[in-house]
């Protein structure tokens, strides 16, 4: 099934590239203030978010409120929370010019092709026209930007990613918080000797392991490395590339991830950590309700803490610079952008930040304050307050940066590398040749 999905996605990417020649019948990306009557109807949003998550719940509430003064309006939420399935659906619809009024996308090379073809409304111009641009966090907007600095997606989240750990298990194994990334394989070995699973990993969804391959280059060479790598201007065979390839191999050799991690999903990894069976869990602040409230297992509740991506004095990036994402963004289809969509977005984006912050989440804007839940542990506020001290460099997730074919191959090869099924040299050769073959199709 996964092979069929990857084939469909590649076919969609090829079709999209071909449709660029004809323009695809898209509207004007720069027309952010359409004129005419507001005629209520159902509009749709193609989503890749948890169906019961705060973003969807808040937007349902906002849409219902808008409908009270605009009879006949409704917001149809087309939800596919499984990311690989979503990407296949999104790319197929895009290639067929059948995307709905609103749709989720990361700032990927595929999405940039859509923008270049005029199929997405210029989000920077739109947010400025609606008078809300200046309220957004700079990092939240920058996460959504393409390489050329253009902005075509609106952020609805702001998340910081930490290494959550169990202090009691660390103490049991005689290990401490790692001072550098190179300390982690040694730490894993000690935890394994103590009979403890070192790291809980969602291997099924692939992106969590891909986070790990981005860490060494970000600390060693800064955010520019992946920008060069994806275009073939840097290689895994380079010194920085070899550092991360060997590190992933070392993580696997030290047994850092749980046995059978490649077939275990999101809830499996979460349960492994929250049940006290794994010592560490790399995940974002969207998991605060599970990790820093009274919902957490009382047996481990007081033992949970976190640390940020380890940095050394020689790191190219600062200790307060790590993965800080604004999640998957929302794009606006230029072909269907009319006075109704414009008016609804003006209403929704004004209402959304305060409603979202009230759920206990970090808003992508700075004009509201997060409400700390009554059942929160002290760790909740600590994690939220960390957003006040962030540097300007972002550790971008690589799945939003690489071309689709390279990204799919990288995810496959990373599992094999971490499992010891391929050697670092084999991995390096495979990935460098994959990038050389596919990058030119997206980065010219």
C-alpha cells in the first residue's frame, strides 16, 4: 500500500510539473481583495490535522459563529490526519486542479510549484490586507516561507519541540541530560544495560526519525546545510553529512529506539513514554495535555521534564535555536478566492488567536496569552514560557524541504540505517545519487 501511495504521489508531482506549461486555469495569486457581493455557500478545507484537535475545534466554532450572520454558509472540513495519506490526496487533487477553497500544505518544493503557477493566494499580501500580519510571530511566519522568502501559507499553530525525559529512569541508569548530541548514543547504551528502553519513537509515520537526521547538520553547519543539500550543492558525503549519517548509525547500534520501532505508530510511542517504559520522547508542545497535566500517569507525573536540542560552544547555532514550527499551514486556492472566502478569513483570523490560546496552546500570534489549564503541572507553564526566549534560526524539518522522491527515499533508508540493515557508506551513496537525480526537477 505504501509503495502504491508513493507511486501516486510521484505521478501527481509529474502531472503538476506538466500542468505548469498550461497554467492550469488558476486565478490571480496577488488579488487579495476581490470585489463583489458576499454570497454564502459551503466552502471546504482539506485538512491534515487531528479531528479532535484544538485547531479544528476552534475553527468549527468560528465558522458556526460566522454562519449565524451569513445564513447558507458552512465550512466543510475534509480531514485526513494520517500524513502520508493526506499528501497523496493533496498532490493528486492539485495535479487535477481540484483543490478546494482552503487546503493544508507545508512549504515543500511541491507547494512552491503550485505557488509559481499562481494557484495559491499570496498569504503575506492577504494578511497585510486583512490588517493582521503584524500580530504574527516572526518565527511562525518564517516557518511557512519558501526559499525565496515568499509566504503562501497561514500558520494556525506555534509549537516548540523538546526531548522529554524521565528523571527517575535517568537516575536508575546513572545518566544525565546530554550536553551534546554525541552523548546520546553513550546514554542509550547505559539505559539499555539498565533494562530501560532509551527512546520512544513513532517509526510508522516516518517524520519523527527524519527529525533526528536534521539535528547534527543544524548544530554543525546551521540551517543552510539542508538548503544546499536539497539542491545537490551539498552532499551526505561532505563532512557535515557524514556526521549525521554516522550518528544515526550509532543511535541504531546503541539500541536507542524501541524494538520494532518501524512498525509502531504515534500512540505506541506516546504510551511507551507515558507508561514509564521509555526514558526519552522527542515531541512538540502539542503534546502538553498528555505530558504536563493530571492526565499523565501519576506513577511518572513528577518524574517528567524536558531539555532542548543539545548545543555546544562550538555549535553553529545557539542553545535557544532548535525546532520551532508553526505546523502545517493553510493555503488559499486562488481559483476559488472570492468575496465570501475573503470575508470569512477576515472574520476567522481575527477571532481565532484568542479562542486558540484559551485551549492552552501557543498562538501563532503575539497579541494573546496562553491560558494555562487548571489541571496543569508546573512543567506546562515552563514549556510555554520557553517561547519567550527563542533565537531567529529555525531547525527546519527536512520532510518540508526535500523534493518528494528524495524525501520518500530518505525516510526508507533512514529506517534501514537505524536498524543496521545498510552501512553508512551505502546510505551515503544511495542518498547522494537520489538527490543528484531528482533535485534538478524541483530546484532550477
